């Protein structure tokens, strides 16, 4: 029986798994150092108290049980070494996992440039545990403001560095949440100030001017100060220092700058990678040296049929994960593999509350509640099948 191992239970890894479980005659092992699948787009809702921990996670143990595959197992392990010649994975827990086929889906992490002193103290809310810690610290700060408002009303200043999708969405959700918080409680000390910093000449670089304009208008209506063409140079003593010679006092610094591949890619020493550590794959999503090792989602540099590098996002994770799952099954069955040609369906940006903006298939621009409804529908179409599976898995677990 062929052994297929997936490292990483993120979006790409789950899509690969959903495809592989169709083959009941293979052994599948899902490895992840976390016990849950993080629904990253919903984490900002968690911080803004629109959802709770259970809403933004999928339990991997019950998910795997729910697939009803007799040779599927989930292992909560931390990978330390990959021997691509012997086809063995060594873990921190000293367990060795063997494979015939390996799918790398460990994702990326926020890149903190070492050239910026003090940046390591910034909040990285892409990591769920860091997001929860930030949420708690932020709420404690709000409580302190209310507790002391009769005596003093100090400013709470949040600096969001990086004005791509993540930076814009977290800034918008926090501004909306804090505005509603003070309005609902009729609190007088409502001087929370959020600055959004972009090193580019605009926010959301690379998107259409129409989407940028809609987003800017919305952010400004929420009271967010947008600063462009400015780079962070140093963080210290409660201040952020910038390339234009200015400094901003801060209570919190959220860094949403660039990304780099998971450190696990370093274990594949002789496999081609780009400057961000992402594994370079061919049209079948295989590494350049080992045809039995695939890389998908954010951890890979994936190109479409035109040779264009695709940006890391959920759509590319879905397509690459599904295609890799099919190709592994095809290799095992002796069938012809398929070429992966990811195409973006569009983009949707959450802009606080029940307001969003989006570009659909490059044809239609939407904004407001209708864009928000579309965004929630897209998320629901992914999460609902998984929620059904973990319910099935949970019921199985209770019967054991």
C-alpha cells in the first residue's frame, strides 16, 4: 500500500487531502504541529469580537475521522528533518514517518526584516496564538481607558505596518469595532487612533485603482490615518521611526509586511527555491529534483500557463492542493498527470463591519453589503463541508 504524507493542515493541505481520500487503497498521513486548521480570513473577526475561537478553527483529529477513510491518520508532530533520498521524515517527538509520496503544504510566515531594530516586538496576528494574545492585550487597553477616563484620557495608538490585504483588513476591522464599542457604551474616552503605513505610493499595491479608491474612502470614514511612500526603520521606546524622518507614538505595532516560506523548506536542501524560500515547482507541482515530492499553496512558487507567478492566496491554495492530490493519485494508478493552471476568480476585501469591496473575475466591482455577503458566501462554501466532517468525526470519537 502506497504511503502519502501531507505536511501542513492549512488550506492547500486540506484541499489535497479532500482529493486523496477518494482513493481508499492508499495510506494517508497528515502531519501538522498544530491540532487545528486555522481559517485565516476569519481571524480578524475574532479580534473584533465578531466570532470566537471555535469559529476560526477546524479540529484536525475529528476532521480526519470524518473523512471515513480507513487508512487516514493525523499526527500532531513537529517536523525536524526530511530525508528525501530515504523517504523518511524525522520529528521533534522522535517519531519517524515514511512516505512514498510527499506533499509539502506548510505555508508561509510573516517576514520580519532583521534590518529594522525592535521589529521583533511587533504583533504577528497571522499566527492564531499571537492573534489571541493581541486581542486580550487590546481589550485590556480598552478597559484601562474606561477605568481611568474620569481622571485621564490617554490616546491609544495602533500602528499597522503594511497596507496589503492583511494590513487593510485588520485596520478596518479594529477601527470599526472600537468605534462601535465607544458608541454603544457612550464612553467619553474614545480617542483610539489607527495609522496604516504603506511603503508603496498607495495602499493595496497591484490592485485596480477603483478598488484602491473604494478602500481608501472606507478607511478614512473609519478614522484611519493612511501614510504612504514611507518605510518603517526602527521600533523602540514606544515609538515607530520612519524613513521620512517622522516618528509615531504607539501602544501596539502590528506588522503585516512580506512573507517567507516555512523554515521546513530548508530541510529540502537540494531542491530549487526562490529568494523567499518558496519551493519552485513545475506545471505538475513537483519539485525540480524529486518527482515524488510536491509543493502546494503559499510554500510554493506556482506559475500559471502563461508563466506568471501566482500570489499566495486561498484560490491558488485550492487549485494547487486539488491538482496535487489528483496528480499523486494518478501517479499511483499509472495515469497521466494534469498540468496545474491556477486562475484567480477575483478578490474580496473586508473593510469593517458588514462592508467589503471586491473585483469579480476582473469584470465587476462590488462594494458595501453585497460584497460582504458574497465574501461570507465564499467562506461558507469552504467551511460548511469541513464543519459537517468534523461533526461526523466527533460523533465517531464519542462512540470509541
